[in-house]
C-alpha cells in the first residue's frame, strides 16, 4: 500500500519532489523538465511520463528502486546517447484515403460496482470515485455549476491543491485521514495500483476503458496469436488487458519509474508469467529500430505527450514529431493488422487534425478511420444516474473494416 504521511494542522499532505528521478516523465498534460526545472506530468509507452509520464507522469517515488526484474521478464534499458537518432523521411503514400466515421464519441461511465466513476463536476473541478476513495481534482473543461451540494464535495478523501495549471505541480490534501501513496484498484478485469502523484494523476486514465474493451474483444476474437505494441504505456494497465486476453505484448515507456510501476501492477494482477516485454527507451528510437528489423505488430496503441524527454535527453514535440511517428507505426503494422490507435491529450487542436493525419498515414491501406473524443459521463453518488458528459481527450483509430 504505500507509506503514510503525517498530519499538519489537522489535515494530511503529500508533496512529491519531481526532481528525484531520471528521464522523461511522460506527461499527458505538460512539458517535461528543463534542466533544473521540475519534471512535467502525462498520461500514457514511451512513457506515458514526464503522459504519459504520466509519464511517471509525476513526481519522484517515495521508496527505493525495485530490484532487478526476474529473468522471465525482459526489461531493456538502452545505453546513453547524446543525440537523437536521425529519422527517415516521410513516405509518399499513394492510393485512396480510408473511409471515415466522424465525429465518434466514445463514452466511459462507472456504475455502482465499478472501481471508478465520475460523481459530479463543475466550477473547474471534478469529483471522482477511485476504489475506496473520493477524489477532487482540477478540471478546466468543467465550466458549468456543480450538480451536488457542497457538503458532498467536502466529504472527499483527497483533494489536489496548489498550481491548477495543467502543466503545474501541486500537492494532495487529505481532509479526513492520512492515506497511503497507493491503493488497490480493479478495472477491465485487471488489478493495479492507484497512486497519488505530484501532477494530479492517479495512475490510470479511465476514459481509455473504451479502447481497452475494444482491444480485448479484438484479441479474443482474432482466432490467432496477436502481437500488441503499447507506446507511451505509462503504468501498464492497457498492456495487462491485452496480455490477459491472450496477446503477446511489447510495452514501451521512456520513464524507468513508469516501467517500475507497470511491473508492480503486473505482480499485483498475478500476471508475471504472461508474455510482456517491458522496454525502457525513447519511443521514436524504438519504432525506428523495429522498422529496420522488419518487426510487425497486429495492434499498436500510442498515447504520446504534448511535450516530453526521453531517457537520454531525446526531445519530443507532438506537433513536430507525430506525423513521423504514425508513418513509422504504419510500416510496422502486420499485413493483417487489426488497429492503430492514437490518443491526444491537452493539445489546442480539433480532432479533425489528427483524423486527417491518420487518414493520410493509412492512405492506400483501405479500412476506416474513426475519430472524435473520449468522454466520461457523470453517474452520481450511487452510480445509477446519467448526468453530464466531460470530454477528456481526442482520439483517432484506424481499423481494417
């Protein structure tokens, strides 16, 4: 469970130090640290940290590094290199654009038996249930008033305070009692640890449930072994979902901390013997090498940060590098691939931007590109109410039909 923290003035605080770690914290919403500056925060592979580093997307761990992985699990850390490997040119694609389905709104919701639900939102905040805890976090898109009275919000177990900017750090306040840094969660058939981080994230992005359910169904119904690549994989929940469905999984994240968290989740989920390769490396370097080797994957998930740094100082800018990343991903899709999924957080763009990029990337491949938003619906205190919808991210997904 994580360690507990002392009370101050009747309330409990956890303040993590982001400078106590290495390499890119993939951060769904933020920029990774410049030299001497705090690390950025995630979401979700290359290290869903800083997305993903969240990518961890957050601050430094509170306990010593875990011992080396068992021999049956491969954890690969590449030697340091001063310069980023030069990328090849974009391929000039020919043929027809794939068909399109837009806009597509993929909705996640928690119910009374779920370990997650969005209880209420408004006034720039959201009230969520994560396992046994009710949590209040900033949410810039919640422009509307709250539906529930203040006394419901005031009963929260944890409140993220401090810098409310998406790129900013803050701290957790525990009004009721001191809480551990981690706690057990269960979603999509997988056990894992929720975690209080210095960048407001909690170790999972529940809006991704729709992608995980789609992937599980695709793997289980394929009728053949599938290989799944999870880029910017963060804490590994998607990788565990894919492996539990029967896929051979390669999980890539630039953050050693994120890889450590993912391996913790693998052990907690009792999935140590499932075929998952844990790769600690810059995502672009990894896929360029896979392209040269002729490696192929049936499903690729990619959840890149807006800005990030790799383990050896590689710099990632989403608007600069996303076209090349998708271009390489297409080249390492298998001839009978079942999907290429892109999720984008905290960018100032319409989903049409990534939709048209995905269509150009898959030009001549046939299939369909469906794009839109991932949203979460409020379900109230008891999980049985259909309330308002909160948009969390943009997505684009190519499927063969």
